[in-house]
């Protein structure tokens, strides 16, 4: 059983020209200066997930169109060098290959080359192509390196025109649940407070946490999860006695309510500190994750006491698995201080290009990990 994401490659996304990472552990933290590309790295993962779930058009819409996606230094996209490409080999030889930018003519040329045709491919050839790709994917571990490279050139999700049935047939073989389970969180406590009764969707916590009340109402039905959340909150916020949801009488929507030690009444969300709301969102994101997929959380330290950060890091590490990793970005020495070997990855930008490198063998450092990071002894760029 592997203990890390085996391989990840991203090309031509915003500040990322080409990025290759190997053996990323289930719990990993990406630290670097403002503008180094941490958010772009997470955005690229999000873009690939949206493409896998909804197709490239919706992914492009949510990421600002072609101009908001491609690396500024790239030339005109081709099949060999698309405006965005993403390859990942996580567990059980599942692969996701996504690309944008090839023209229909280039696609047909590639299909002809793949099938060994002399002329331009036809619709019948496309059926043969899909059949052969499906067979190759079934034999992936036994394929030659050249054959795998040929498959890597295939740009899925509407790049090669095929009917819905054939597209679904191929998707089921390479995307699976892992890639649909990549979730990006940028929690905004003010958004949670402002939307506290207005959102009924409880399927999963939304990116900014707006539907926290609805999700928490669903989780309250599970006694074990409810107790875990309360225990965590009381560990970090000792004065907090009760956290629950109530049903608003007119709309039927859920609203958050809190009770602190020494008080007799419940307080609504807008009277509770941003830090407490933020912490509750992080706990829900950690405990209500898909069984497969990556949970991406940007700067979980915001507005939290160092002791709360320390407990959160322990919790993230404890709950992260290789099928459901938890990755963070951070600016905080409190987060870095808590990390173990291989968990810290340094993000830096050189010549306008984002680079990410792991920190290894930290037991050999002469300084504490956070001190080494702050002093740039790790050669990963200054963290501000």
C-alpha cells in the first residue's frame, strides 16, 4: 500500500510553467511567500477536479476562462503543449489526464497517428480509437513507456469530440471518485455569518463555508460526529459549552446557536467571534470529507491562537489518509513548527515561475524547523 501520492505534474497554469512532484504524504503543508504560487497550485488541483466532474467548459468558467488559466509565458496551445495539463498517479494506478488547447484538426491528426491511419480520421475511426484506449487503460501497468506517453497525450473531457456514452466509458476508467473528491476551502467567517439561514444545501461544505449551518444540522444526526466536534471545540475554546443548530420558524432553514459557560441563553452566529466560526468550519471540513479525494485548505491558521493551531495540525495529521489526504498552505511559523519529516514543502518563485520542493531529513537541522524556515536556512525563499 503506498504511503504518498506517487506523482503529480501540472503544466501551463498561471504562474506554473511546469511542476513535477513525487511522493507527497497524506498530510502535507505548502509554505511560501505571498505571490509565490501556493494558491495557484491549489487552484490547478481545483481546476482539474472541476474538469473531471463537470467538463472543461464549466471549469474554465469558474477559473476566469482561457486567459485566467494558461501560463503567461506559454506559446499557442497545441496537442503536445496544451494551455493546461494535469497528470496524477495517486493510488491503485488511477490516473487523471486533463488538457486544454488542442484544435480539432490536431485532435484528428493524433487519432490518425494513434491508429496508424494514412489519412484524416473519421467518426468510425473515433469509435475504434475509444475502444483501443479503453483496452490500453485496462493494461496500463503492462504498457511500455512509449505507450504510456502516447496515452498521456490524450486530452480528455470534450477535447476529443465523442458522444456522451463513449466519454463516460473512458471517464469511469481514469477519473473515478478520487478526482471528483478534490475539495478546495477558503473559509470566510463573515460569509458564514451573513448567509447563516439563507442556504439549505447540506450535501457538502461550500468553498467559503457559507452553508455551515445546513451541513452541521445534517452532521448533528450522527451522535459520534456531533460529540467529536463538541470535544474538539471545547478543547480549543474551553468556554464554549454548546454548539447546535436551530430551525428558523418561517423559512425552515438551519441557523447556528452557541452557548458559553456562565450564560443561560444561546447566542446566534453573528455574536460569536470570527475565530470560533472559522474553527468550526475547519472541523467540519476535516470530519466530513469524501472517502477518496484531497482536502485543500488555505491558511487554516487565520485568526487562531497558536495552541488552537497546534491541536488542529495534530488533528489534520491524524485524520489524513492516502485515499483522503489533507493538504494546507500556510504563512504561519506555528504551523511549520508542528511538522514532521517530509510534511513541509517550500513554495518559491524564480524567474516568474512557481517551484515547489520538499524539506527532507529535518532531524539533521541545527535549528527548529520554524526557525530554519524563517531564516531561509532551508533555501526555499523568505516566507513573507
